[in-house]
């Protein structure tokens, strides 16, 4: 009897697993979680160097490598496949961010030992997370300084506080020394990438960074230009994205076609939530809308630690608060849920896929993804009203529906038109698929299950009657 039940259960499992095809190809683009090491979690008080009793925000809070490693699953569950760490080299005791470098060849004792750092990398790799480390370009005795660095307001305040100069990375001797230093770092620790905040115009990263490592350049002002990085984040796009997604009823920036790194904030900018608060918007909803944009982008994207708990701030050091793991989990759970959808349909991000903008007007943005498997439609309603859009059904879409995966809408065509209705401040991702129905395989399987179930009932009833008859015979013989 137990065997029969197990067999029926197995058939049901196979049947329903095969009823909704998904494409679980590996995402080829980085989804980066940016961490300021000192501000994440103090999990080892033995290395509390520079920590003040009154919690002075201009000094260390005691965050360390041991505080990051236990949260890799937390980070991965939110949909990230890469972590970017603030500088980890030895720094001055009264500097928490890591750019007041005292020794490029040593790991900061305030964060842990070299073994602790390597353990962090190994633990990340065990979970298939990449590790990027931001590399400062601060002049030590081995380098000549740049006369006129280019800073944004946050950087100006920070570098004035630490009183340090920037390396002139157009100088040939500096380039050779810096490249050798970075090469030694990546030879010692098997990190997956090196990032850099660019503060000098006209740099070519190929002239001062090794060739055998992924490189990420972050331009913190709009007037800066750089080349030679594998991927670059521009301030022009970041500023537009944070302004438009901080509010509503504004035209959403088109997805970049050059696969640049996109982000809404970083550790030298105001917090994304600052814009939402300025426009009297609910931060949680703003972050959810932003996350869909970042996750659906066919290119690398990044989110700064604490965005998921709506950290706010405009200036240094308020933009770097201590990470809070006790806040409301609503946004975190939302990120976890949508990341499953985007991960299971990673074919959207495949290099051979194509995208087309269907509509981009006053906060409503529709993008269609064409893949070798299933086509998709991203519908972003970043307005104050419920929006409806009518789409013509193509010949290739004959017999197909728009199957919503984030909210669950199912849109069937009427007179060869799809009418998609979406409430204010919501995003839906549709897969364009054939409507699930009763095919022959389903009918045969259903008939088999009911047949087996009938046999099971008949056998059970027969055994019950036989057992009852035996009991009666035993009583009569007594």
C-alpha cells in the first residue's frame, strides 16, 4: 500500500514539475552588493582598532571580515552574485573607509588577518559569489601626487578630513609601480576583480592595472572620462537614475546599450533613499521599483549595503551608518522573491538575447526581451495612476498568453490584442508562453493516476473484508 502511494506521488510530482518550463541559465552579468567593511558587522572585538567609546561616526565602528562572511547567504538570497568590498589594505587608525592608506602590501589589522581575508574569499567562492576589492589611488612615499584631482562633494569632505593626495596615474613610473602593487595583491589573494573610484580625467586603466583581472571604474563626477576598464559606471547615468526612481511620473532612463555598470548610489554619494524622502515617497516601494530595474538590466548593476533597509543620508559620514539586521524585512523578502524569478529566467540576460523598448512615457516603461527560448515583457508603472496599455498580438504569439511572474497576472488576448493593466508603483514581468491546458500527456497521466487509485481502493476494501471474515471465524470457533 505504501509503495503504491509513493508511486502515485512520484507521478504527480513529475507531472507538475513539467507543467511550467523555466530557463535557469546562469546569469552572465554581475549583480553587485557593495559593502563598506567597517560598517557592516563587528564580529571580532579583538581587532577593534580605532573604535571610540562614544561611537564617533568619523572613526571605526569595528566591522571586520568575520562580520561579513556569515552573511553571504543573506546577500545571495537577495539576488546578488558578487560582493564589492571597500579597501582592505592597511590604513590609518582614525580612518574607517580605507583610503588613508599606510601600506598597500598589508591587510588592515582592523579588519582581521590575511588568513581571515582569504577565508572570506574562500567562503564566498563556495557559494559561487565573486569578490571585488576597491583599490585606492592614494599617494604614499612610492608615488608622486596629482596636482588637481577631481572630487565630488562627498569625496572633497572625506579627503580633506584624511588630508591625503591622489596618485598621478598618467605618470609612467607611477603606472609601473601601481600595476606591480595590484599584481602582487591579486597573486596573493584570489579575488575576482579590482574596482577603482576615478579622480583623474583621461585615464586608461590598461596602463596601470594588470591584464589578468576584471576591472571596474566608477566615475564620481560627470566631467570625468576614463577608458580601459572592463566596465565603467558613469555619474551622469547614476544621477539620472536616482532622481527619476526617487520619485514618480518621470520618464525612466532607457537601459544603457553599452553594458555599463549601473547603480543608484555608492559610498561616495548620497543615499538613494535621500531622494525618496525629499520627494515625500515611501522608501520601501521606491527600493522595490529600483531593484526590478537593476535586476532586469542586461548588464552589470550594483546596490550599496543597507539600501534594503532604507538607509538615508546626504553627507559623509552619515551615508555610512552601521548595518542594521533588525529592521523591517519587507523589502528584503521582496528582493528574495523577485531574485528567484530573475534567476530562473536568466536567459533574459543571455548575450544573444535582444531587447526592444515598446513604451517609455512619463513613468511607464515597457521593454520586450527576445530570446531563443521564451520572450518576455517587462512592464514598469512608476506613476501615480493605474495604467493600461494595449499591445498587438504578433503572429509568433498566436495561442500564447502573458503570464505574470512577479505579481501573477494572466493576460489572454482579445481580438488579437493584449491589454495589460498595472497598479501604480508596480512592476510586472511577463513570460509570453502557450497557455497551460489539458494535453494528451496530461490526460493519459490523469487516467493512470485515477486507475491506480481505483485499484488501490479495491485492494484495500478486499483486504478489509477478508480480515473481517477471518475475525468472525475465529470468534465462532471459540
